[in-house]
């Protein structure tokens, strides 16, 4: 930290922090401007054919949104991701609860689950396309199986993270098995399940897009592939931007839901910013 | 009084043994059941949709003999390792570089984090457009997929190194380079290794998927080519070999990790 | 005033299970016998590691004993076999543990209502009782706070009234105020005595602090070091209501303290 920031006076310290964060914001805007300028420069050097230009992409994006085309493809991809996510995540979250009282079954399943988790599920894309065709089902299946293993392990960790002292406390107060499951096991596991959701979310969109890249006739992945095949770089960028937006949308949704559901969690220290 | 607790002990011990036995039997049973289900399913679904396990086995043998299987595996592995090396190098070098330029690091950070949201696989058509249909687009893919987890782990690790240790080293007269090497590197080794454990299998997966989209060699190519020719047995074979490959790599990494880090107390936060 | 024995402990013994092939582990508790009378505030002191928490765990039916008997209200309690344990003995035994064990996902009010929910006794009367207890310990206004938003002392209070709210005939307390600062501890001791006075429940209060044992109890048992036995029993005739903060000035305090301290060695 600069000397003038290492002050004891609380008011001055706060002002100093404010100034520092403003400066960082300014730097970040500067970086954005530089990146865009670089991109524009590259498009002048290599031609928009190869690189597209910031302006061109923006215009095309606007046009695509207006005409509804982008939204149509985006909603298709989103549907695949969401449906696959639900089909994969819900059973995966429920399974550890169902098996809570049967540790032998969990142990039997364990190597299979670990194998399934480690195996490259995305490599199944061609198989699912073979089975379900190029329609929406193959994408949903791929997303579902990818998400399943991720959420299973998070939910399992959540069920295992049970604090036995809380269970004892509840039992002393007269709780039966169902009470314990409902009031202690489940709420305690929810944060872990959400971590699993958060990790699985990008995989759900990624999986949908990959399957579309290989073989599809709708969706943002399809758009990317189509534009690339037509040497339409601007189109590729537009589709990429749209895909990234969906990922951010997904992240944001998970965060919002989590914040509501997990109000009771102590917030970890948020100001661990590195100093000088 | 001594009576009832030694009864308890004995009962507990025999219960544990019975459990282990039951679990092993269960696992073998489940494995066999899955194989049987595969055979039955294949018979029911027909050769177009499902490949008979016996045919798959025969194909594996014949492909191994002819050397084509080995060739595909080698190609995929080579791609994975090359891409892994590239991604790792940048993933490690960049955070250390950024450490020396904290202002730049703060300015650039949000964009790096935002770029994590871009699905890298979606970039492959663009890479094909730019870099042609050889290894280049696949290397870019693998490199990127390895870069991000390594970068994030190293970046976060550097940031979380105890300031006191660094200050103490500075006071003792250590140069910045030495600080980077001794204090920081050692502190972030565990995080780095955790990231590697994730990144290496990912590299192999990425190579395979890249081969779905471009190229004429490798496991991914083999799978996709079979699919396009409705050679279901080929598809199954490829997927099986690919899965086995990744699982073997995973297992080897776990073994290595345990061997080298046996002395470390396990940090629960680092496991999934 | 013939007090009835509510809880009888006879020749209680405990040692933890030993691993195969090793020496049998030492006795933690051996031939421990005592009686708790109805309406009595019994304090138990002993050095750390003397098995106090184990004793309470056994009484609360969350741990087994290796021998001996426990009778609550003249009914024998199952203690030998893990499977036959009935934690809390059908809600007759309340247990305030050292850690507050509040459910982090429930607000203060929800935590206090928790035993009532689980016992299916949640109604207007019991809710009112919960509210009364919340006010009585000074937690009014914090009903909708989550445990992580409360201080250590406040969480302690919440866990205390959580057991009081369902009114079990006998309440075990394991150094509930041990982790608090002196001020908060004194405040809570006063609150506890005040609440106890309202209903004169039977309380078994374990502590390592002799001053606390004298300030709160009608009778104090001293446990010996491992293996724990009753090393002594001391009647406390300092009249109630007691002045917690000034207890040490009371003429009867010093000799009682001396007698107990000598035995605790």
C-alpha cells in the first residue's frame, strides 16, 4: 500500500479505499476500451472477413435480436440445457437421501459412480445422436448424464456432512427418523447441493452446445457451426456472444436462488482483496 | 459388566467384516448385471442402435492387432499432452507475471473471470476457420481448457499466500524472484496439483471432442466416423476405449497424488 | 420436607470399547452412585477429563454404560445396548450441551420452537410460552435473526430456553456457560436461577467452576479424577434468592468453597 494509504484515521482510510477502488474501476474501463480498439485494429488489418469487428458484431447482434432469430435459437439451447439439467440433477440430488439409511448400497455404487463421474460424458454425444437423432432429445440426454454425476457427488457430500451432534440434540428432544431427515439432514445438505448445481450449470449449457456443434438444425451451437461453415465470422461472434450471455444468465439465476434459500449462512469474508 | 461390552465389540467386528464382504459381492454383482443388461439390450435394440458386447470385444481385439487402435490412442494422447503443456505453461506463468503488476492484475481480472463463462468448445469452429483443419484448432481447445483451472488455482493460491511470510522473506533480504520461487510456489503447490488432477483428464476429453469436429485421426475421429457410417460397433468400441483411457489416467493421478502427498494433512475444502 | 428421588444412579460404570488385540481401556466412570431429588438444583464439579460429559451423555441416553443402573421416576432406563437407548427418554430428560447446537438454518424463534414442532405440541399456548422465555432472557427483538447473526452469549441463551420451552421434568446442563466472558456468565446465571424459580424443575448442572457450583446449587457433588466416583457431597445452605455477583462475600461461602476445593484435587 502507498504510504498515504497506511493512515490510522478511519475517515481518511475510507476515503483512500474509495479512491483506490475508483482507480481500479477506471483501469478496468481503460482495459475494455483498449481491447475493443485492438479488435477494431485487427479487423482493419486482417479484414472483417477473418476477424469481424466490434461494430459489425454489435449491429448483427441487434438485427438478430430484433428479428427474433437469435432468441429463437437461444431459447432452443436454453431449453435443452434446462430440461437436461432438471432430468439429471433432481434424481442425482435425491439419490443420496434415499440411500442414507443403506450405506451398503452407497458403497456398492461408489466405484460405478466414480467411474461415471470420471468418464468423458461428452464423448457420448455421437452415440446419443445416433440413438435420438439430431433433435432436442439427444442434447437433453447428454446434458442430463453430464449433470447427474456432478450433482450426485455434491449431494452425497451434503448428506455426509451431517453434524451428528445436531442429530443427537434433535433425538433428545424427541425427533424421529423422519423429523431428523426433514429438519436436519435436508437443510444441511442444501448448500452442498447448490454447489453441485453451480458447478453443473455451465456443463449443461456447454453440453447442449457441443451436441449442437456435432449435429443439429437449431440452437446457438448450430448457429456457430453454420456461420463458420459459411465463413461468416461476424455470425460466429454473434452466436458466441449470445451463448456467453446465456451462461451468465444461468450463473445469475443460480446465485439469486441460492441467496434466497441460504440466507442463514454466515457470509464468508468478502473483502479479502489483495493489497499492494 | 465386562460381559456386555466385549459382546458389543465382537458383534461390531463381525458386522464390519460382513459389511465388507457384502459390498464386494454387491459390486461384482452389479457389474455382472450391467454386462448382462448390455447384452440383452443389444439383442433387443438391434445392431443399428446397440452393439453386441461380443462384437465390441472382437473389434477391440482386431483393432489392437492391426495397430489402428494404438495409432488413434497415440494421436489423441499426443494432442492432449501438447495442449496440456501449453495450457499449463500459460496458466502458471501468467499469474506470476501479474503478481509483479498488481495494477494491471486488478484491471484485467474481471475480464478473465468473464471469459470463463464463454463455452470453449463453442470456439472450435472459429479456430477451424482461423487455423485450418490440422492440429492447431484442437491444440487451442485443449490449451484453453487446461489454462483456466490452472490459472485460477495458481492466481488464487498466490493471492492467499500469507502476507506475513512474504514480508518476513523481504525483510530477510530475499529478492522478488526468490520469494516467488520459495515462499509462493511451495504454498500453492497443493492447489496446483489439485488443478492438475482436474486438468489432465479434461485435456484428454477435450482432445477427443475436438476430434469429433475436425481431423482424420484419433479416438474422437474414430467415434464420429463410425457414427456417420452407422457403424454402431465402432461407436461403442471408441467410447469404451476413450472412457477406459480417461479412467486409467484418473486412477494413475490419484495414485501419484497419494504417493507424493501422503504426508500432507488432507484439506477437506480441496476435495470435491 | 421429604424430597422424592427423581433420578437414581447406582454403581454406574463406563469404559470405552477397546480395539481388538489391545489392552482393555481404563474405566472412565466406576461405581458412581448418587441420587437427584425432585425440585433440586444439583451441581457437579470435577476436574476436566473426569468424565463429566460422559456421565451426562449416559444419563441423557445418548451413550451406553458398561454397568450399573439408572432409574428415572422409579422406572429403569435402558443403558447397556446402543440400539435400546431412547435419547431424552421420551422427552423426560432435557440436555443443554456445551455447544449450543442451534440449527443454523432456523431463526431464533424457530429454533426455540423446534422441540415443540418435533413433539407435535406446537399451539398457541406453547408459542406464547416460547415468546415469554425469549423475553425473559433478553432476546426480544432477535426472534428473526439467524444464529450466525447472534453473539455467543445470545446463542447460549437461545439453546437454554429451547430446552426449557418443553418443560422436561429433569434438565441436564453441561458447563453451559463455560465459553462465555465473566460478565455474560454472571448475567446468564442470574437468568437461569430466575427461570428455575418459576417452575422449580430438577436440574443437574455440571461445571468445573466451584464458585459457579456454589452460587447455583442446592447440593454439590464432587467427582474424583478418572475413574470418576463421587468423592464427596456438600449441602449448600446459602439461602435463596441468591446474589450471584456477591456470592463470595456470603459468610458461608468460604468454608464451603474450601471443603469442596480440597476434594477436587
